[in-house]
C-alpha cells in the first residue's frame, strides 16, 4: 500500500461522513484511476482507500466532511482523464475513523 496523505489527527466521527463506491465501465483499471483518486482525496483531506478489484471494477471508501466526500463521489462518475466510467454505485456506510488515504497495489 502507498500513502497518499500523512496520517491525521483524531477524527470526530459525529461529523464524519462515509461512502463506499464501486466504479465500473469499459476502462476504469490501468488508467491511473487510483492515483488520481488519491490525489483528489489528499487535496480534500478525505481519508479511506481505493483498490482495483478482480471483477474489473474499482472500489473505494471515502471518509470526511459531507461536502468533500460527495465531491469525491461526483468525481468518480468521470474518473481519471483516460477512464471510461459507465456506472458508480454508492453506499452510505458507518465511518471507521480512518486516518489516511491508501492506494491498494495491484488487484484486490
């Protein structure tokens, strides 16, 4: 795993929003989707992770302020410049108090 941001301080989970997403389409892997996602997350102070999945999708978890998390979810609908996104499924999940954003190497 590679860190995309420096570990943060303690997080107030009552103010933290969390979403888990799965991105599918003709080209969502091998197009630098994870790296671009991690850069956006670091800029927005969002914690979580992003991973290539065996079924060809990209999965991610975002935790942070409502606006920052929703902005990242919206970004996933287009993805990296080379990506071709067909669908993004979004699930509201309980925050885990993650303190950094990680890019999982390879396919999960």
